[in-house]
C-alpha cells in the first residue's frame, strides 16, 4: 500500500481522530472506494481514491475496493478491469478486499423482506412518471401512492413474484415507506428495487430486480464493516436516507462524511458526457491524452506521483470550488523536472549546413542526461556532423528586437558543440520559403565555450541530419475553449459546442536523438526548450511517437487572453 507523500490534516482526519479517542468502532478505521463500473476513472475520482486509501494508511486501517454494480444496463467488464488497472497505476492496492455490490444481492433482498415484514416497505404499481409526479417539489409536499397501504402479506407476495420475473419491466417497484411530506425529497418513499430484464456482467440472468444505489450503498458498507463512508457533497442530502435504512435494519452503522468533489476549469467530469465524447468521436477513446481520465493522463505522460501530490495539495474541503488546471500542470511539471532525462528534439526542422566542417567527419558530443541534478553524472552521446537540423523558429532572416537566435551575420552557440555564424540563406525558388541556412563554425569553441572569452547571447539545440531519428510528435492543447465548458452561447447548444478544434496538432516530420529510436512506451523525457514528452503506445521500432505531456512553463494562465 502506498503511504501519503506527507502528513496532512483536514476536517475528515480530525473527525476520525476524535472517533478514535472516543473509542468509536473499537478504534478501527476502515474505508472503501466504491466506483460504479459504468465508465473509466477520471481525475475527480483520483481525489477520492487518494483520500480513502491514504486515510486508511495513516490510521493503520484498511481500504476496500467495491464496485457498486447495481445498474447492469450501463456496466461492463471493460470498465471493471480499467478501474482496477488505474487504481494500481496510481499506486494503491486493496489486497484481498475486492468486492462487488452484486456479492450481496441475496442479503440485500433479505434486508428488503425484513423491512416489508415490519411495514416499512411496499410494492408500488405507479409508473416512473407517476412516481415523479407524486413526489412533489421542494416547496410542495408529495402525496401518497394509492398502493402505499397494501398489507404485509400482499407486499411479500408481489415482491417475491417481482423476483420470479412475473411482471413486465418497469411495471412495479419496491419503495421504502418513510414520509411523503418530508422536506428532504430523498425521504419521500425512495425506490429500493426496480424490474430490469438485463443481463448482469457477473450474475448473468439470475436476477431481474436490481437494487438502487441508495438502497445498496449503506448496506454494503455495513456488511463490509466500513467505519467511515467518505462521499462527495452531492450525497449530503442522501445521508438521512443512508442512516434511516441502517437504523431500521439495526445493523452496523458506518459514519458518512461528505467532502467537496474535485472540479477543474476547462474540464468535463460527468461520465455521461465523457462517454458522449468517446462515442461521438470527438476523442479517440477513453485514453485519449486530452481526456481527464486517469488512462488518458497516463498516456499523456502524467505520473501517479504528480497526481497524488496534486490531490494532497488541493486538500479536502466542505464546500465546492473550481481548481485551476494550472495547479495540476504545475504538479506534473514539478515531478518531471526532477526525474525526466533530457534529450534534444527538432519539431519543425530546418537544414543547417556548416560549410567549413569536413563532409565525412562525425563527432560524438557528450551531454548530461540529468543537468538539473548535480548529484547525477550520467551522460549521453549525440552525433555531430556537417549537416544538422535546427528549429525553424531558431532562425530569422530579419530578426525582431531582442531576438537572440540565429540570423544572417550573427554568431550563436550550438548546444554543447560549437559556435556558428550564419553566412547565407537558401530559399525555394518557387515559394521563397527558407529551406536551408549556411554557416561557418569556430573549431576552437568545442563544447560550446570560447577560449578567447567572447560571449554569444543565443544557444540553440540541433540534431545531425544523417543520424536523427524520424518521429511523430503530438502536441496537445486544452480540450475545451471555455473555462466552464457547460456555458453555451447559442440556444440549443451543449458542451460540445465549446470543444477546441485545435486541441491536437500532429507533427509527422520531427526528429529526435538516435538513442530514442526504440524508447520504451510511457518513458518520459524533457525535450530541451520544448517541454516534457511521453512515448505513446502507437510507437513502432525506429519510429517513436511522443505526446506532449506539459510545457516548460504554465500556459493555462494565457487561455482567456
């Protein structure tokens, strides 16, 4: 089990400390992360994962992984497997405590029978539309169903026949009998079971009635001995129902505590809407690097350590707020700056020919792998020859003010190699486009240092044209144009109208150092002067594909300008 990066304190931990002092739950701390297997995990789930597993670890307790698989119409084994994979990648392990709500279907059924026998649940024949109508509003009380006062015997018979599959889908439900006039709408006789003729990914066709989330959740917590049920704020109004069910059944009663969910600007967190992005082809899949899913962030090159640090840094609050995406990028950049090896890549190449350099000569230039860490002495060797590639924007025929890179007559440093001076420019006769620059070099400046002490103001990176490895570079920008993607300008539009048409740019004519020809998938590098990049699974031997993970500096602050 991964332990937290640092000791933290917040209102949840303070509540748990007080419970331990009072001897509640026998001093135990047992949490759970209960995802629904109806989509992939996203960065919002990461906050809940980190909180539940870290809290358990801090207090010497346990954390379960439990899938609340109560709606088979939207669930899939693919999601079950992806969720487990992402949690492990994030650095957590649930040991032998993998559970499913479907493990408890028989016990939940028996609990429901218990409530029916006690006159606290009944079978209702109202349609879903009628149930909504009878429920009332925030300002008007609901009204009782005409079926609310059926006898215990009739309810038991109908509920058993519901389970046996005698009734059409949607024709009957089991409801708790609480209070149709309650100011809390969740207590107005909530539905506990509905009829659904859908094959379940684990139980097959054994069941045709399925528990609702509200009915299953608390009882599953109880059966697993959970002590602290940590939920996001939208479940605050559900807590009285959570408590009511447990109190009526007279079983172990965990404490539900709500905290603010993670909300990032320029980001959609709704799984329903993320599914739309995938199914409508706005992205390439759940692991598209533009997605806020953990699998997408992993493919983009985010590290689990950075995500955990980010979640701990934003803390746990009682009220909702929107976190700037730049905070997440900063955590990623901070982590990669310390660990990522350096390399050179030319994204938009321009040929540079050193006219006075021997045509058949190839030198080996030794450069540090971790120049940011003086305690590490590893070096890499990069070939240097007469013809090089440099970045197109590292040359300007007519340089703007304060331009410090290469231009006619100007001398610059080739990183770790030599000083060169531009002597000529070659253009395409048809288009006038610059296709090559000619230079001379000073052989006395090997290593990028001048023995006579003269200084140059510009340093640019390079690659030997004969040795550089072709690569595909995928540059990612924000997926949405607006800070709040839900905010639309036109009537009838939805969040997809705010998608950024330029969120992905693919460069197919880029080059990287020879050693990166067969770089391992998910390995990360800082491409000098460009940013941090990660090797994509689409890579092939000799033809790597790199995803931009994060730029060298914060770019999100510029979004609104």
